C-alpha cells in the first residue's frame, strides 16, 4: 500500500506551503516534495493535476507489464 504524509498551508483557495512525503509499496522508496515559497498553487490546479495522473495510471494499468512503447508520440496519446 502506498503511503502519503504531509503538511499543507491553505490561504483562501491557494496552497502557499507544502511538505509531502510519498512512500511507494513496490519500491519502498520515500519521495519528498515541497512547494516553492514564491509559487502558490490554486486548488483547481491541484485537482486538474490529480485527474491527469489518474488518467495516465488507468491507461498504463491497461497495458501488459512487458509492453514497451515504440515512440514518444505513442506515450503522449
């Protein structure tokens, strides 16, 4: 099971600070993410990013593990 831990600071509808750790079950590796202090993220931007990642994961999970992409254009479809 993947694990996400973090602290987010919300001002209005903008995330102004973030400190996030993501631990993946397969590799047992911990990834650390932070937001730049001078760049704020709107909640809609984060929702859009999540939706795009979800869509990409669904497309990839529909492929056989041994499948190899042949071109960059095929990856971007």
